[in-house]
C-alpha cells in the first residue's frame, strides 16, 4: 500500500471538515418550479395521503421542509397553519418564493443543534409534527436530543419517515414511545419509504 493511500484510509477520515449547516443545492427535482435536485415530488409525498385527513384546523410543523412542497400539499387538509424549517437558507428562500399562502411560513433553523427549539420562531406547541427523511441526517450526538425536543412540542400526532436502509441502525421507536406516543398507522407505499403515524396517548 502506498503512503498516500495509507493516509487516505487512516488519517484523512479523522480530519474531515464538518459540513456547514444546510445545502446550497435544491432538494426537489421539479424543473417546472425551477428546482433541479434529485428527489421527485411524487416520491416525497408517497404515503402521506392519510396524514392530510388529520389536519383540519391543526397547526403543523415540518422539520427539514426543504422547498416546502409537503406543506403545500398538506393545505388540502385545511390546517390552521403550516410552519416549515430547514438548515438550508437557499431552500427556505425557494419555499418562500414558491408558496405564498398566508397559512404557511418558513424559517432557517439548524436542526443539528440540540438547542434549536429554543429559537423564537417556534410555537409553544404544534398539533402535528412531520419528520420525513430527516432523522438519519442529523448528527449522531444530537439526533436523540433533537427528536425528544420535537416530541415535546407535539400535541397530537408525530409523523416519521426513515429509509429502510437506516431503520435497524438508528431505530428511534423507543424514544417516541417513551415520549407518550403509540403507533396509530404504519404505511408502506408502493413507491418511496415507509411512513409511521404516531398518536399521543400520554402527556
């Protein structure tokens, strides 16, 4: 093994710079909206139809909302408000440009910070909290703390999506149960990753 290859395998992994919060790249692949990311809207919305029917008059929080497409879809359920937060200033700027319904608002929040919910942009509580394909991207040390704090803000239902390839390694179901929630519905869409709807059953 050459010295350069040895350095790459043994030294470099321990000296990689931490990623800056957020991403400058669009998340969604939706050219019609001026977005040229990798994930189609159809895949992102897969399995979420049952959630829409739960939202009449509710306050909804979407953690890791990217360009806000999910919250726009949730408006079909008649929520009182939808609040989207994301690490990426660029994605939040796109969300504000694309979605002008007065019930929706968007803020940049670094979800890797364990104190993120101390930010004044948050309501004291939300009826429904969405964490869709976000949990596995959080820093390992802060991941369970951020989840617990999100659950503290959730009054009725917590909607979680974690890709199948990650669920065994970082299964958060015990944390969710210990916060007073039980599985209400487990959804396996034909396309996309599974969605679990948890309902609060204890304070």
